[in-house]
C-alpha cells in the first residue's frame, strides 16, 4: 500500500536558452533556427501569435511570452511573470584566466614571497 503524501521539491539548477517573443526580425530568425534544430514546428498566426509544437501538444505563444529551449532541446512557451519568477540570467560561459608570471608559472603572492 502506497502513501501518497505531498513533498517539497526544489527545481534543479539547469541552464536553458530563451528569447522573449517581440515580433522583431532577429527574434523570428532565432525562433526559426530553433525550430529547424529541434525538428519542432513553430507556426506564426496572422494576428502575431505563434503556435508552438511542444512535447505536450500545440501551445499558443503571445507577443511578450518567452520561448524556451529546454534541456532535451524541446521548445515551450512561458508567460513573462512565470519566467521572471523561475529564471535569472546565467553567468557568462567565459572563464577567467589566471594571471601568470614569466615562464608560464603562477605568480607568488606576497605571503609566499616572504
């Protein structure tokens, strides 16, 4: 016999790609590239909406919504208030390079020099 008790869970920290739908040519290029990469259909409507083929079926995205490319390259729309409550900008991918002294060795700190 199972006991179905609700539990508390924290979303795993996962980095996703997202673009806010604004109808600009740049946004349209990005969304169509994602559609081609993922094989999922994005169909614009005459009134400025976007029909997004998702893993759960077709969903309608409005201007101002976010289009998210998930961890399995799935596409799905997200309302701005939910996006803002759930996501924050990810840190840059570039790593800082350590400063090195001559000959490629790490520089000694003042405490190491004494």
